[in-house]
């Protein structure tokens, strides 16, 4: 359970780190978009005034658009990773809840076993007491029978009395 909680904390931290990275990429993308808009404006201005910079500005625009596209693709991949991490986190949370329920069941089962054990001990003690009492009565009855019967009714000397059970 502690390991699952540790994994959960690590996944949550990783998700937070990736979220910060996405925000940074989104800020970079917004800055690139502004730069592109600015470059396009400069391009239009320069095109009319000076056609020598047109090729350089077009290349710069293409480069920034390419970089913005790469950043957008990376943002998409990071968002997919975050979604997967959140899915993992939900799975870990469910696993934690399952472990908690399992532990609660085990605690209940353990208590039930203790209660059953205690009841069986008490029943055993009661039966041992009853057996002991019956053995005492049997011994007393044999002693009374031996002293009250005439010698002809005495048990045969070769037959030993029934041994007492311990």
C-alpha cells in the first residue's frame, strides 16, 4: 500500500512537471505566433519599400512557423502523456481503495477468528469440567458399589477397572 501511494505521488509530481512544461510551450507558441504576425507585417511593409529583405523574412516566417508546429506537436504529445498519467493515477487510487477494503475485510476476519477461538476455548473448558465431574461421580459410584456389595458381587479381580481419561 505504501509503495502504491509512493507511485501515486511520483505520477502526480510527473503530471505537474509536464503541466508546467506545457504552459511554457504554450507561452513560447504564443510568443512565436506574435512574432509570426509581426514578421508578416514587417514583410508586407518591407515588400513595398524594399524587396531585398523579402526572401530573408519569408525564410524567418517559415522557420518560426516550423518551430511553432513542432512545439504544437510536442504539446499534443505531452497532453497525451498527461492523460495517460491521470489514467494511471486513477488506477492507483482504485487499487488503494481496493487494498483498504481488503485490509478491512482481513481485520474483520481476524476478529471473527479470535471470537470463534475464544468461544471454542470456553466450550472446551466447559466440557473438560463436565468430564472431570463425571469422572469424579464415576469414581465415587465405584467406591460406593465396592463397599456396599457382598464379596460374591465384587468385580472379578482379573478385570481391571475402567481407566480414567486425562
